[in-house]
C-alpha cells in the first residue's frame, strides 16, 4: 500500500490523520487567540491585524482551504474510528477500561459537536455578518475605521496610518454586549478546551510519544495549556460584559451611544 493508502486505509493511519489534523487545528486556535487578544490594546492593533489578514488575498484562501480540509479529515477519521471501536467492542464491554474509553470518546464526540455548531455560528457572526444583523445595521456607520498609526508585522509596515479599514474591534465588542451570545461563546470555548485536553492525551498516544514515565507530566502540561487557553478566550467576552471594553468612542454613531 502506498503512503496515502495506508494513512486512510488502516486504523493506525486514521489515528495519525486525526493527530496531525488535530495539531494543525490546535495551531490555528492558539494563533487565533493570540491575534484576538490584541483587542486589549488600541483598536489600531486588532483592526490592523484583521486588515493584514484580508490583504493576504490568495494566501488567506490557501489557509482557509487548508483549515477546511483539516476539519473535514478530523471529523471523518473520528467517525470511522468510532464506528470501528463500536464494532470491535462486542463481548468485552464489561471491562472497566473499555467503559472509561467509551466515556472519554463520548465526551470527545459531544464536545466536538458543540464546537462544530459554535464554529458555524461564529462564521455567520463575524465572517459573514448573517447573525445579529440588527447590530450590523445599527452600527453600519461604525464599519469603517481610520488607522491612527502604522500596523507593523516583523518590522514591516503592512497597514499604513490613515488607511480606511473594517472596524473589527467594534464588531467584536458590540457582538459580545449581547449576554446570550457571550454565554454561548464562553460555554463553547469551555467545551473546546475540554476537547483539546482529551485530544492532547490521545495525540501523544497516537504519535507514540506517551509512556508511563511521561504520561502524568504530559497530562499536567496539557491541563495548564488548556486552562490558559480557556481563560484567554474568556477574557474577551468577560471584559465586554464587565464594561471594560467599549466600542471605540471616536467612531460611535448617535444610534448606539450609551
Ligand atoms: C472569544 C473568542 C473569539 C473571538 C473574539 C473571535 C473573533 C473572530 C473574528 C473577529 C473573526 C473575523 C475576522 C475577520 O474576518 O476580520 C473570526 C474569524 C474566525 N474564527 Fe474566531 N474568534 C474567537 C474564537 C474562535 C474559536 C474558539 C474558533 C475555533 C473553534 C474560531 C475560529 C474562527 C474561524 C475559522 C474564523 C474564520 C477565519 C477566516 O475568515 O478565514 N474563533 N474570529
């Protein structure tokens, strides 16, 4: 069998597909959080960053398609492996270890479903502008932002002062002023953090990096990372709900002034 055949055609191969796509997705969510945390700086930062990403044009599409492929393969491998496990369980389902494995994989499935539902909502919310449309209409005058300073990446100016860019800063703040939306985000990133925690454990196992000596240490490291990840994500809707982040004053239209 060739490499592609053995990756997709065997259980071990599918576990590797899950692990590798999992690593790609972890890389994305961590990078996305680091980018989003710029909301705690001047609006130039988040708005400049979003403009920089949009300016990447075809490269942005390459990254988007790569992410979609990773999500599809991750879900496909999870589904096939779950069905295989179910078939293989048969007579020994009374053993404790099998019950534990089933609980863990059930938790992975449910947290996975919620994260997928969240992702669909999130894309409709911030990328497509299909939900909270009243907020979008009301804030239409806020959609443009004039950069006050250059936005630089690795020492290079990528967005210049005075450039008219989308006001992603206000879009996020206004979006999270809706308590139900914020609560949905907080619950979803909480479940995503749990998903990542279980995922880390299986990832090390699948890649053969887990042994008795390292297992407890790896689990602790994963626990800390997932907790930091959750707190980082919680900080954004949390700060909006606590009134610490307000729409950028210079651009607030009369309709949404509070
Ligand atoms: C508090 C948490 C989050 C905030 C504030 C946030 C914010 C945003 C914003 C503002 C955009 C649109 C950027 C633009 O088009 O200019 C976006 C896009 C996106 N977000 Fe998030 N996000 C959060 C959490 C997440 C999580 C947990 C995931 C993954 C499970 C995620 C996945 C995505 C994806 C896939 C896109 C589309 C990127 C693209 O357009 O190619 N986000 N997010």
